C-alpha cells in the first residue's frame, strides 16, 4: 500500500435547468448549502467513515457571493443538518471557474501525500438560478482589461472562434449535441445515474436531456453569440445548459482505505493543467491532458474512457480535432459514454467533481482500467485528471 490518493465514493444532486424569466427551475428555490449538504451526508453515511478523520471540505463554487459566499465550504460544515463534526472539519472554498471542483480533488491528492490518515470531501455546488453567469456585481479591473482585453470575453464567442479555426460546421455541432442527448437519455433509461443522485426536494433525475432532438430540429434554432449572417453557429442547444446542482467525491489514501475497509472506486494517477490564450480557452484540455498523462506514465492510447466536459459542441469537437492533429487521436466511442453537459447541464462549480466521480462509476461498470477527465476553463485554462479502476480485469496479452 502507498499514499496514493483514492476515490472511495461519489454522489451528487440531480442537475436541474436553472430558472428563466418564463419558467422556474426545479431546484431554483433551493439554497446552494441545502443542495450540497445532503450530498455530503450521503457520502458520510454510505462510507461509514468516522467523521473524526474528515480533515476538510474542499468546495468549488464560481462567483462566491450572496448565498454562495462567506466561505461556502465552511458554511456547509456548520449547517445544522451536516453530519460532519464542525469542531474537527475545516472548509476551504475554491473558485477556478469551471475547473473548481476538479481542482479540489487535486488539492486532496497533494495533501494526502503528506498526511495519508486523513479524509477529504471534494465538492462543488452552483445555483445558477441564484447567482447568474458573471456574478451579481462583476467589476473588471481596468489594468486587466488593458493587459488582455480577451481575458473575459463571452465564452460563446470563444466557441465561435474554435468553430472558425477548425472548420466546424453548425451541422457538426448539432449532430454532437443530438448524440449527447441520446446517450444521456439512454443512460437514464438504464438507471446509470441512480446510484449517484441524491434526491433533493423530490427531484431525483436530471431534467435536461432531450431524447427526441434531431439535427433538423436543432438547425431551426437561432444562433446566440454571433449572427448567422456573420458565420455564427453556436446555439442554446449545442452549448451546455445553465443548471443548478451539487456533487462531491470522498478522497483518502490507499492505505487508509484498506485499513478502514473502504471500497476503492478509483486511484488518482495524475493531474495536469494548462494556460493558453483566453480567446481559444476551449482548447485547454489538450495540454492539460498531456501533462496528466505524462505524470501518470501513460499514453492516450492507454485510456479506455474519456469524460470531456461539453462546454460547447464546437469546443469539444475542436479538442478532439487538436488531439488527432498532434497524434493523440481519441476514439469517439470512448468519449462521454453517458452523454455530457450539453444534455445534463453544467452547474459551473459542480461539474469537475461530477465528471471525475462519474468517470470512476463508468470504469467500474464497463470493467475498464484507465480514465481521463478533462475540462476547459474560462479566461484561458484547462485541467485534467487520470484515474485507474483497480478492479479492472487485465487486458489480454497481445
């Protein structure tokens, strides 16, 4: 046994469409703390771990203000219904935009290298109904604006940039979106999310998948960020959905898991990150994944399953094209087996823990060994993590 960090459990709320002026979301009236605390409690109850070992809640949340402010990680521990001991368990909140909760898992990995007898709950929560994209009172420092005017350009425009650079058509994007919806709807019908979703206020299923969507139907929608006469291709249907939700994974060391009879869903093998021009931020997963693979001692050809966060169809397709261009072609059949954010939604701070946690579930379900989870980050960044299913049957010798 070693001090390698392992994932011992994963849970999340349903991902529900955020409120619009015409229709309230199913979870829009649920305070972010009331979204995440039942998820944390589920991990504590299912694992049976003694809470005295839970060192800290690490919480990803984007735009930490109003209900998501005041160090929401610590507020979750202090919540009257939380099963953690607030005299023992600390809380640290992280805002790395879309990579926030994946970053918390990397932090736990680093902490456990020195203190293997601890347990970390790595979580993320986002109420996009309560706190809109950009926050309630965004104020950009003039020197940032002068330093790089593209630093916080509209994310949809970055997707349009990639569509133009890589020659990705509207039909390509709509086809990708239809496939994501079909995969998620099929996964729901097969009960693939049942083990991970904690019912909250009676909501026990994601509500974003449109199983009946077609390329022809999506082709009738207007573009959102750039007029079609100017070459615009990105629509609300081929972009990730605005969503409310929460997710969490429990992380400890391999040695602690064995000593306490905790099931190991996945071993964390490597983490990578990247920075690049903000106007092409969607390519962040490429260099981040290469770094994570290098640290894991693996090649892309070793990877059995990929969870690629679907910020936009154009962005996801561009990443796959760039991987192939660099000689790291990914078989599309390995990508997002149960669909992704275009179908089930993208609650910003919660998506990283979801894709890593769900990747661990998929590896076990499919009896696959190595998985890669990766996502782009606004402002020109990317993160990636490689994990291993220790229970996977070895591949036959060639």
